[in-house]
C-alpha cells in the first residue's frame, strides 16, 4: 500500500492560543512493498508523522492517503477501523504495553479486536509468534516472566498478528543486544519479502543502511530530504552537521581518517566497505 | 586496596529451576569503574539485584565494604549503593526536578534547610542546575537519566550501579550521560565505585575494567583493551567489539591486539608512510 502525505500540517491544540505546531507542509511518499526509514533528531516530528499513518492523529490541514483511504481533518473516528486493521504500529519499547495473562492471549488480542473468531485469532497469533522467533514453550507463560528481548518479540508478534499490509515500527531495535538487533533487522527484511510496506524510525544509521530502500529526513517538523540511503549518505558532510544527523559509523570513521590525511576514494557506508577500501587503498597502495 | 564488593561462591536459581549463577566469584576494588557486559538474558541485571539484596542468593556471600549482605544488614548495605535503571520514565516522583532530588533526601531525614545546597550541588555535577524548576516529564531521555543520577548522587553513595541506563536513549542522550559518568570518575576518583551494566561496547570501553558474563559464568575479565582483543570469545558470547575493533579484525594486515580509535588511526597513518 502506497502512503502519501500531501501538505500535511499538524498542531497540538489547533485553534487555541496554546497551539503548538509540530509538522509543517509535509509532502512525501513511502513506496509500496519497500522499507522507508524516517530519521531526524529527537523532537523533529518523526513520532507525530507515523501516528498519521493509522489515524491516531489526523492532519490539522492537508491529507494522508494510505492506498485508497484518505485521512483528513474531517475523517470520522468510525471510518478509522478499516485503516487500523491494515496498518500495524509497534511503538518504542512496545513490551511496555504487554498486558495479557499469557503470551498467546496477548498476541491474539488484535485479531479478536478486529472481529476474528477465537480459533482464527489463535492460528494468526501462533503464526506471528513463530515469525518473530518466540519458541512454543513460551506461549503459555506470562509475558512478564520473559527477558527483555523475548518481550520485544512478543510485542512485535502482537503488531503482526492481524496481518497488516503496512507495518510501522518506532525504534524497533533500541535497547536490544547485538544479536537481538540483528534478528530484528532480519525480521524487517522478511516482512518486506512478504510484500508488506514497512516504515521504521531509527536513530541508528547503520540500521538504516542495512534495511532501508528509501529515507525520509525530518528536521524541525519539515521534510528536508527523501531519497535512497546511497544518495542521502553521500551528501556533503556539512549538511549532516546542520541537520544534526549522523553518518553510518563507517562514514564517520572515514571522515576522521580524512582529518588525519588518509583520504579514501569514496565514502564507505558499511563496515565491510570501509575495510575493503582501507585494504586496497591504504594498506596495499 | 579497599574492596568495594566481594562476591564469593554465589549460587542463585531462578524460579527454583533455572540456575543463573553457580559458584560465581567477583571482587571489585573501591574506586574502580567496572563495566559488566553480556547479552540480554546473560544474568547481568540479576547480579545487580543480588548485590542490592532485592533478591536473595541460594548460597554464597556478597560483601559490601566489609559488611556481609544479610537480612539484618541489607538496609545499611543499600544506603551505600545508588542505582539508575533503564527506563528514564519510571524513576520520577517529584513535580519539579529539584523536588525529585529532594525525595531521596527526605527519606534520609535530612533537615530541609540543608537540602537546597545538596540539591544544587548534585544537579550542578550532572549539568542540570538550570533545569531544577522544570517538570521532569518535559525533559529529554538523556536529561532525565542525568537527573536520576543527581538524585542518586545527592545521597552520597559509595557505589553507583547503572543498569542499561543509556539503552533507551538517542545517540545525543547517550553521549551526554557517558560524558557525565566520565566527569564523575574524575571528580570523585577512589571515593566512587561505578558499575555500568551494558551490552554497548562503546560504553564499556570507557571503564577501567570489563567483565563479560554469560549464563552466569565469568567469561572474560580485564582492561577493555585485553577483553576486546578476544574477538572470537566476544562473538561466541553474543557480543561485538567496539566499531574500530570490528574494523581491525577485517583489515589486512591487521594490528596486534585491540587498538582504540585514536590508536588505530595512528597505526593506519604509519602504515601509509
């Protein structure tokens, strides 16, 4: 499902003297079946932006189109049910929202809520838990007995169990250990293979380069770039400083090498690219 | 050298079935900054809870500044230890930042006339003095964790344990908290023992000593450069090296042992000459 924002403005308390404007004239597209990463410093409007994708927030002006659903200031609450069924959102630290007595019941909640029968919901939940790598032995346990990494996967399964065609994740890998982070990025790529449209917010540019096809950069509530990671991360270094955006770690180290007089022929974006460049251009010159 | 913490022969079984620690031993000297690292579920947070007496060991002893942790000593032991947790939002009780720092002092029955100075000093140390009248929930994650640290500092603990205290922060927030910790070490030296529990090696490399645990076993123990020289062991235990360490093992030729960023850049410069 293609997602399109057209001149979206959003203010909290719009029309009052306390109105606080968060999004300004946001026009963007998140391509169908691809992974779009939204980046930008804390407070740049990323979380506000994604809450428009399933209608948790409605634009103060402008419109958001999600496939053939149109979301504007005038959209009625009851119309949103259809949208919420096709857009699953996993917020930051989604494990904080686990609530049911058992892992399985927690993950069954969304499909039941959207009208599935109990046995349909159970099947969907088992499927989602398997996909996120939660082993069967844990399904009957209380979610609160699990480790942090396991809880995260249960929460992710809860987002996937209603089989949404758009999956939105806010910092899905934050706080996980390296193995857990790797598994989460793998999950993102698997979901893409299933044809889902994926939107992730991330502060980690190494994750962006690993999974994203398309990147939207937010700065002070505006979109300041939307392009492929390869194009984005080859922008001039001064632009990154202005936007308070990091390069991937390989690019950061290449900048430091340049300050010390070691200039590589291009800017590496991954660890292996950096190692290859050093091996061919520095060590075996 | 005074011993801050001595863990001897520790045995702990979770839920009466999963053994977390069996015959675990660790000694931490006063004034040391120790990074306790391991993947999610390796037992590192459980160890912190055992030291604080929040859970009870099945066997073995934990001694804090010479005092063995027991039911009758647990309160006194805890008074010497400050703890900062992972979630910055779960640690606030006060309406303002200053109130929040005051809360712990009230519990300690400090005279209210003495409080303003203590609060100011603690907030100044973490660089949050300009925020003392602000509402805690309006702060950024990094600022919240520094206030949590100030609340702990105001109580003048001899040991501070930070359990994944930067895991929920954005890169900026993480950097400010780490800088604050480096500052604390400079300021207090041997008066303050710091234990950071983390799986972020860029954080662990700031410590004096890194201890890697997995399945309740001590896997590696040494200076960061020693521990980070053990690439295979680290990976085998679900951990990575700091970025420059991961880079170094992919280089041809590669440097002997672990080099930090500055050292690696110099090594490469020399190579080019």
